[in-house]
């Protein structure tokens, strides 16, 4: 009987799950599937610079297993870059865990490199009314100050 695969703990789901090279026709496009556990291994080591041993611990898997995930994840990403393939992130054996930061509020989570930090100036921001606190999604390319609060009519600002 095959050994059951332990679920790997994932702290972050990818913010985008499909990457496609520009200028490649769909019909010619080859796709690489990057599993979520491979994605997490690469994220921890290559982006967050966590030591492999600690990263393996945080995913609740052995170091050799982690090492294999990291290697296959890196290889897939490299292959996509070199050969101009699309990357689809999906599947894998994993389980979302509550990160320790959960519950501390958005502002705290952002801490400079989170979602808020990264997107504050870009599209997808939040406009907030300084008068009544009404919030709404910013329309791409449209500054918040051009918008009036639908509740009280004051000029909106950046959250
Ligand atoms: Zn308002």
C-alpha cells in the first residue's frame, strides 16, 4: 500500500494563478502546472529567504521532501522563462493554515511588503472618504480625488 501523502501547510495562496508570456499565440502556448506546494516552497526560500529546514518545518514536511518540492518548483519556473511557456498554479497536496498574523488587521499584515504595501499606488486600490469613512474600490487609472463620496458627496481620498 502506498504511503499516504501528508498535507503540506501553505500560508499564502498565490495572488495570481496564471502567467502567460506576451506575444505567444494561444495555439502555440504550452502550459506548465506548478503545484501550490511547489509554489510555497519557492516562495519561502527564494522570496522570503527562509532557511530550508525552517521552511520544511513550516510546511510540516521532511527536509528531503521539501528539497524535492523546491527543486521541481524552481525547475518549472525556469523552464517557463526559458522556453516561453505559461505557468498555471494549481493542485498539489496542501492545506491552508491560519497564519499567525491572522486577526491582527490589514494594516498590520501589510508591514511594507504585503498586499497593501504593494498595491497602494497601483490599480486595485481602495478609495476612502475622509469625511464619513465610506470605502470603495478604485477604478483603474482614475485617481480617488476625482471621485465623490456616494454617501456624503465629499471628495474621496486614498485609503
Ligand atoms: Zn462620505
